[in-house]
C-alpha cells in the first residue's frame, strides 16, 4: 500500500526568551503541508520554542538522492529535528517579514531578497476603466486584525463572496456568493468564526463588495489586502484610515506573490474543502454556475 504521506523540510522561527530568537530545522511527514507543519510545530514547542512560525519549506520525498543530515534526531514516526538550534539576539530595530498563515517561502532561490518585503502599501492613479487601486502587504502578526478593521472602512456591504481556488485539493475554482449579509458585523463574525478556512487559508480569496463606487475589498490568495473603487473620495479616505493604523506608502513595493518561490497551504485546523462548502451552503452562500 502506498504511503499517502509526503516528506517536508521546515525552517521555523520563534523565541526561547523574550529577547532571544531561534531558528529550528525540522523534517516531517504529513499527507499535506498543514498536517506536516502541525507535527513539526508541536515538536518544536515541546523543545521550549515560543510561537514558532514557518519561514521556509521544501518538499523532499520527490527529490532524488536526498538524505537526512546526520545531526538529525528522530522524535517520533513523523518528525526528525536537527539537534542544533540557531539562536540570535533580537534587535527591535530590525524587521523580518513573516508570511501570514496559508503561504510560506520555498527554499529555492528567489528573484529578489526576502528582506525587501515590508509592511507597506501602494496606491495607483485611476486607470483606463476609471478604477483606483490599492495594495497592502501585512505580515503574520496582524493580517487578521488589519483585514477585519479594513472591512469597517467600507461605506456599506452589498456582497460577500469566496473564491475556492483550484489548488485546494486540485479541484476546479468555485465562486460562492452571499447576498444575505448586508451588515459588516455579520461578515466580520463569519470570518472570525471560520478563520482557519478563510483568512488563514492559502487557497481562497475573500471579497467584500460595496455598491457605492463599485468598491471591492479583497484578501487574495497571497494574503495581500486589495482595495478597488471608482469613488476617488472613498479611495482617499480608505488610504487615510490605513495610514492611521500605522502603515506607510512606498514606491519600492515587494510581495510574496511575484519574484519569490512559495507554497500555499491550509492549516491542520482547517475543516477541509468539502466540509467548508457544506458550511457555506448552510450559511446562505450560493455557488455561481460556470459560464
């Protein structure tokens, strides 16, 4: 019988003490990234690492000739851990971008250096379709709170939909729309109650729509917050509110989407695509038929 598991390398970053950071190297089996990551994370937490986050991964079972380093110790049937941890003194003046849950850097060489990614936004002038565009990069520590706060900046809510993308279980992309939610608190509550399947899911795009200005607020699969509108006043107000949250505008804009090798995944707590679809239908989401 074929083993359904895959073998993964993880570099995890966390803390051992408030001012002492640590990198750990873990190799773990799992049927998917989320399961293997959960196994790896639990072992690292057991070794005293606080709040470990994945900063780099690689699939190993399809690499010809790969052998585990001799310094690795088998913890259980699923996990091997490198015996040496790399520690460093945390400098509050230095910043390292940690990708939000659902997306993570791959170990292959990138086109750009990862330290070029900063929590910044870009705003574009009106295009040929009279649409103003905005994009914001937020790291793992405050993506969820920032996106939920951004929803409150909308003048109204006239639509709420989910794109379930094809790389979630290698199924076709599906669009589910909910026209019953007309209150921002309903949308926020749904996202909070289904955080693992929505904000933390690397194979979903979330759109909150306002008819005023044909406005869309999107959290895309690469965890960028996007805002588009035909209403210039609303566009400028939205930017001002984002700046009040502490984000700055930039011309040197980098995100994990372009120029960086990366992986998309669902967390171990995610209820799975089939169960989530059932949950969407039970909450008045309707599948949009294909053309």
